[in-house]
C-alpha cells in the first residue's frame, strides 16, 4: 500500500530539503513548498495527508496559511504539524486554537518528526474509521449508499454497481456540491499511482448514470473541470 503524501512548507531550502529527504527515505511522497502562497496553490492538486507547516514564513506566515486552510476550505480536515523556531507559547496556542494537530520546535531531529508524522497518521486513520462506523449510510434524494454492506439502493431497490462505480459514487456522495476533476476522482478512489486514464472516469460516470436512471442526473458534468454530485435533496 502506498504511503501517505506529506506537504512540507518551509522557506529555508536546506531545512526543506533535509526534511523532504528523510521523509522520502521512509517511503512518503513529499510535496515541498517554499511559501504559504505556493502551499495553498499546490494543495488543490497534491491532496496531502499531512502538512508540516513552518510558522515563520515570508509574506503569508504559517498562522495565516493555517487560518486559510481551516476556515471554509475543503482541505480543512488535513492534519497539520506546526514547525516553529519561536519560543513564545502564544504562537503554539494560536496554532492549536486554529486547528493544528501537533507542533515541533526547531531545531528538531528528522527522526522525531517522522515519529510525529506516524503518530498523527495513526490517530487520523483511527478517527476516520470511527467516523465511518458511525456514518456508514449516506442518503441523498432517492439514492442510499451503505458503505458497511457495500450496497446502493434507489428508492429502496438494490442497484448493481461495479467496485469502481461504487467507489466513485461514495466519494461524490460524501462530498456533495464539490466539483472534482477526473484526476482528483482517480486519486480518491484508486490512489495516486493507479494506472487509470481520465477517459475511463467518463466511462464509469456514464455507467453510473445509466444504472441510477433519472437519479443519475444528480451527477453533473461541469464543463472544462469535471463532475459534481448535486447536494440538493
């Protein structure tokens, strides 16, 4: 199984490369960013599992980046480890209050950071498992999806879907109203290294629409971008 994707936001090139090198040695995919502005742009396509965020950044500092991520962003759920050279408790408190999950003070050992990353990934996965156990059934309009039973019903009648069709439908129904590119759909349901073409996503969507009948119209094509699932009931 592919390891997690870690975004490293650090303006000091030496530190950024050191962190990236050590995380890469552990098998993680690393997405480096040298500024807060660059990080906010990259996150849309990188879809990181964790962000290691330096607080002392030029321009938009780490606190402002964190605020942007946690307020109204579809990436608000991404765990953040703050890295700071500051000794004041106020920076740590502000970050934690804004939604950061952990912090590490510079200078730090790469081994310590890797241990923090592993721990946070375990905690995040545990939370996801708990959330899924509590909310396995998603219903939007006449379509009901039961993740635990791996079943989809339309007005109470079962719909026979392939594994890929089910995964795409679950991803879109759990994120109603959001527009996703074909590549984002591939990444979400199969992982970033799965050899699937964008055209195959169109084929899967076409199959879903046919099997869902008139309810399939809830899967909208957004010209030039991708697809979204209508969030209206």
